[in-house]
């Protein structure tokens, strides 16, 4: 009597193993995409707090700004920028960030201003920012009073 596995048993074992490995790779890619989206949202939140802090402390640019109005945050579908808003108009970007590939703002949020010497938004209602990744969306909300809330994944 011969000992060993038949060709059919080996093919079935290899097929099941390949299915298991394929499932692991798909789950890892989903996890990785979700983490990339979450990290981009955390970075945005930190940068919004930076803009808010600059406005609250009334830190105006070294030149080109007679009177600081606040700090403006403006968006495109794949990036955002933060700049000083002065009575003469915008004085250039303090910070510009491009989102990682595969992540966009949808819908693209309107620009808003963190009011000088005030935590809140200048003349704006609450703003909800939605970042869209490959499989999920992530939302951040800024209240008119300036609270920055992480609403998480949709």
C-alpha cells in the first residue's frame, strides 16, 4: 500500500489555501484604505485647530497685513489651504495640504473663516466636511462656536 496524498487532495488543499490568502489580502487592503482616510481626517482636524489657534491669538503675518480679520480655510476636491485674511484681502497661504491619492472632499466645502480673537466661525453656520476614500467616507463638523467634532466613518 502506497502512502501519500492524491493529486485531487493536493489541488483542493492548494485551492482552499489560495482562497484564504486572497481573503486576507482583501481585508488588509480595506483596513489600509480606512486607516489612510482616518489619518488624513486627523491631519485635517489638527490643521483646523492650528488655524483656529492662529486666529484666537490674532497672529498676523509679518508683512502685508494692516488688520487681521481671521484665518481662512479654503478647499478644492483634492487639497486645502489655510491663510491669513486681512482687511486688504488674503495675504497668502500659511499652510497648503494635498490629500493622499484616492481621498477627496465630496462635496467640496465652501471656504470659511475662523474669526480673530474668537474661537468661532466668522458669519458662518456649522460646516460639515466630508472626506471620501475608496470604500468609506469620514466627516468632521465645525460648529459656529468653533467646536471641531469628529463624526467618524459613514
